[in-house]
C-alpha cells in the first residue's frame, strides 16, 4: 500500500513545487494536500492554529510534511507566534495523538543565520537565529526533538536555504549563493526525508541546500543520514549567467 | 552609581532566594522586584504577557533578571505558550526598546534533559528538551541569541539544574544529584551573570549546577566566561546524609 502523506501549506511556494514533483513519481504516495483553503479535489481545508482540526486531518496518515507557516523572515512576532510556534506545536501534538509515524518539518537556514558569514554551520552547533522568524524555526526544531525522543514520532527538521529557480540567479546575494537550494534538489531531499530509515535515531536536523561550491551550511548529515545527492551548484549557475550576460547581444 | 536590576518573578522560589542574597551585598544594586502582585514597597506589579507594561517597567534599568514563567515541567502547553514563550519575547523586546544593557534569562536543564542520562551535556550541543517546558526554555535561549547578536542586548541564558536546599537531599533522584544546584551557588552565579564582561561576545549559555562529583551538565563555560566558582557537591551531601541516617539514633 502506498504511504499516505499529508502536506500542510501545500499551496505555498515550496508546497506547490513539492506536489508537482511527487506527482511525477507514478502515484507512489497517496497525497492529502492541506492549506487554508481547498480548491481542487485532493485538497483539504486546514488551519493549523486549530488543534482539533489537525487531529481530524491526520487520521490514517503515515507522514506529515509540515510546510505551513508565516513565510516572511521580516514578519512581526505577533503574526509569527500563533502560527509558526502555536501551529507547529498543534501539528506535532496532533501527529502524536493520531499515530502519525513521522513529521518532516520545514525549518530554515534563518535558524542559524546569526553566525558570522564565513562560518560553515554544522547541524551539531547550537541555533543562532538572524530574526524572529528564525527563532520560531529554532523552536520548531525543539518541538521536533521533543516529540521524536519523548513521544516516538520520528522527525526530520530540514533547514531550507534560499529556494530560487536557477534562472533567477541574478536575484541572489553572495549569502544566497552559498545557501541556495535548487527546487529539484529540495524536492528530492523531501522524498529522502519520507523514505529514510530512522529506527536507530528517530530525529535528524538536516541542511537543505544544493551542492554549491561554497556552502554556508554543511551537508554531511543530509548525505549520511538521508543519502541526499544534490546536483546543482549555484556558483556554476552564477558563472555561466555572468558569462552569457557579458557576451555581446 | 549602583546598577539598577529588575527581577521578574521576584517572589518565586528562585527569585526569593536571589533577593535575599542580593540584600546581603551592602546595597550594591538598586533592586526593582517585579511579580504578578506587589506586596511591599520595593515590589512592582508586572504581568510579562503585557508588552507595554514591560516597556514601562524597564525604563532606566541596567539589567533584567528574567525568572518569571510557568515553573512546572509538567504544565500543559496551553499554559506555557503565552507566558514562557510570549512573555519571554515581551521581556527581550521591551528590554531592547527600553535600552536595557543585559538580560539574564532563567533557562533550565530541561532544555537538554532528553539526552541519554549518561551523556554529559556541553553548552555547544543542540538542545534536546525532555518536555514542553524544556521546549519553551530552548525557545527562550533562541530569543536570547537573537537579541544579543542582532539587537545588541547582552544576554546570558542560565540552564538552572535541580534547585533544592542541601537539607532536602533525600528528595533528590540520581539525576537530580548530578544536576543539583545549591541555592547559594546559584545566587553567586547570578551575580557573576550581572557582572561578567560580555563585550567580546554578547551572548552566553551557561550551566547552573553545583560542583557535583558527577555532572550532568558541563561547567566549562560557566567557569571560563563568568568565573563561576561553585562550592557545593551533591555527592558529598548525599554520602554524609546516608551515613548519618544509618547511625543508630
């Protein structure tokens, strides 16, 4: 039987890309797409600030991929608290109560972005958020560790880097280049988060960036624990883009 | 001029001990004692879930010692969220807005208590909370890192161990013994948190336990960054207690 996967925030930027990717995989998964409003048949309405609604939605689900949240690093804390912290608690609480086996949590590179810019951050270092959004993601990682080790819900927290199409290389800053994640690489990383064997160790923090020549976030754990094999490299994308841009028209 | 120190949760278990200790120091500090209700002259009413009230209370304060919070590791998350997370945000936000130089935050050993019991935890390891109270303390540490590095409010997060009088040694479990903090040691640690020079590095996580023969939490950073010199050792307290208890009456 195919695994039942519920995605929160399925209509968001990353959610849409992930759903398109999973749809190419020959119906390997039974997908439930949750977001604040439902448009097509596969979608269900879910407000993660409603714990009872999360419990209902998670019945008979194997894995929850939790992408829903206030996505802006600049959002005021009053907006972040109920959704990114309260809502993430609800997602884990409901997953535990409903017998969900695994939660894959969309954390963010913002959880560690306060380190000096020339430091390569490893997953075994303490968090150092750059902003209050990053604080909320650090808090989500703490929920994940709690529910994995204390309540038996396997959990992977993916610190997602700068999610941009390669064609948008001109929008990327130096920091973004070193933290870039190609959408295709990230989608494949999420599949590995669903499939990885976590029986020995029920929790992982992994970094979600591409195979960039210079890396803000170390990929050792993503490779070792999940078998992640990123393909893209922002620096070659950038170099080729610059070269083409400098050619006479 | 003496430093102005505001203590939140001043009437709590640790707050009361700390105030008594600071009162022995020849009026070295100008104290403002904040709690939900004010009883004597030095006390002010402050509900940390009220951001505007925090801003008012923090005017002309040099250092805030933030002890207020739901103290029970077993508290339901609905009780913890607004006070330990929302309230701690308010304390840091108001401190930053009011120009407070430093916040000393009462974190807890519960933030790392999910590690296997024979692991000695260092401050450079990721959090692993044992309960939702511990998650809220981990979140408080993330606030502290954010406000220290990004908004210039110096911050020390003290992971407080098992705070018990030595005379209550019979109440202590094996875990408590290795995480015990004698009230006198903890009070002296708080003074060092007020006095330490943090100009080179504006943030520290330090462990607040005594000089126990076996330590659940490593004290290297407490000693190196603050000059902490704990005096008590739970294991000798325990041994002496057992010895006396086994003597004929």
